[in-house]
């Protein structure tokens, strides 16, 4: 028994091979998570809007400097729940 098919096999390596594999993996993951990404984006937009309203009622009148910190911090805080979500395969 000879292993001619195995001996003619060339091992690919290098940055081009790595980049092609990475692109293939990203394409697979985005197609696999397409429905989750759309609902996740909608939930994050909703959470950001609700948090902005909540902080507006909670703090009341604030000056321009405090508003700047609130406007930049609310979207960041809306991203925190993404870390709490664990998806089971």
C-alpha cells in the first residue's frame, strides 16, 4: 500500500493563508448570527433611548458640562448588557 496521495499534499502557510482563513471565519460567523445581530442592535438602540430618558428624569436640570458626560456615557452604558449575554450553542 502506497501513500502517493498524501505525499503530493502541500501544506499552506503564511500571512495570505491566515488572512483567507480569517475572512472565511468572519463570513461564517456573520451569516450564522444574522438574526441575532439584528435583534441585538434593536435592543441596544432601545436601551440607549430608555437610559437617556431615565437619566433626564433622574438628574433634572444639568449644565452643559454634565450633559456632555451624560451624552457620551449613556451609549457606553447601553453596551454593558452585551457582556452579560451568553449564547449557548
